[in-house]
C-alpha cells in the first residue's frame, strides 16, 4: 500500500506544505530522506518524529534510550517501518534542525493502492519554498522576508546573496514551488 502524507511547516503563514505518496514499508530514516528532498532541506542537521508517547530518531549512543526525551519510548529510525506506527496513529510532528527547530505537522490523509508503473515516493502537491537553512527559525525567517522584501534594507543584497546557497544561484522567492523539481529529487532517493 501507499501512504498519502500531508506535511506542513508549523508557525508560518501562508503555509509551506507538501503532499507526498510513500510506500508503507519504508523506514522512518528513508521517510526523513524523502522529506528532506520534498522540501529541499540540505540534510545536515538532526531530526526526529514525535508521536506523543513515542519518538523516532537516530539514537545517541551517549544516552540511554528515552533519556533525552524524558522517558518517552525511543525507536531507531533506521529500523522502524512507518507502517509500524502509522497503523494506529494518523499524525506526528517531524522536527528538523534542533537549533532552528523546524517543526512539520505530518498527517496520514489516506492509504491507497499503488498504481502500476508509478514511481514512489512521489510529490503530488505543495506550496511555497521552505526557509533557507540556518536562517534562525521562524522569527529569523520573518526577519529575512522583511529584509528581502525591501530593497532599501541595508542587508537586502547580503541576505539575497546568502540565500543563494539554498537556491543554486536563483534569487530566493518565498512563493517558489515546482513539483517536477521535487520529483526529480525524490527519484534519487534509494
């Protein structure tokens, strides 16, 4: 079966979101890789999936299981399949970059049969570009948007140039989203 997930970056308006189709038998680590590609994150920060009473992450060998999360059950993202948790839970919070703390609401919208000849994972919708890496969380992103929205701002050119590290040289546009570009990135995930 295939899971249709809607993932929305929290605390940002208008919303930044993606809708993806993923095989039910993948690990949470692979789902993390899919989310990185779907949003265009650069995957150089830690992450976890929080289901209320369970946290899925890459365990830190310096801590006992659950110690970091106040005794919550901690599962290894490289071993646990998404179906193991989504079978009873329909949503979670995916957090990427514990410094900027990008929280994404993730909802299992439906479970569908795979279509013959269709490659999964697949992005079937979305809106807006994600914030630049290391911009400083939601408040830093709001400040960044104010700056690049005002050519008179003393940091206007510097901020646009800095954001090019995330856009591959294209001028940062908060409204940019191109589903075919996302799907090309998703096809590279193994």
